[in-house]
């Protein structure tokens, strides 16, 4: 199994982290949690966006993911 890349171990861990943060955000705001497939897709989109931002700015991926999820409207 590759460590890096779109399906690598690191990316999978980033997506899992984003899913947990999304679930926490939904629970805190009182919004119904979407189904697993929708949550997975949303987490993958957030991580992909974070990689694009990090590539442009040279920032930390996890901090960008946290900020993106924090910015989700109630």
C-alpha cells in the first residue's frame, strides 16, 4: 500500500479525520448527520480542497481542514 497519493495511507487518515470533525460539527449545530456515503464524499472534497490550498500557500493540511469545517454554516 502506498503511503502518499490520492489513495495512500496519509490521505485516508486525513479523510477519516475530516469525517470525524464533520460529524462533530453536525452534532454540535443540531443538523442531522448525512448518510455515510455523503459524509465520505464531503470529507474527501474538503481534504482535496485543503491540498490545493496547501499547495498554493504552503500551509498545514490538518489546520486547513479544521478551518474549512469550522466555517460550515449552521
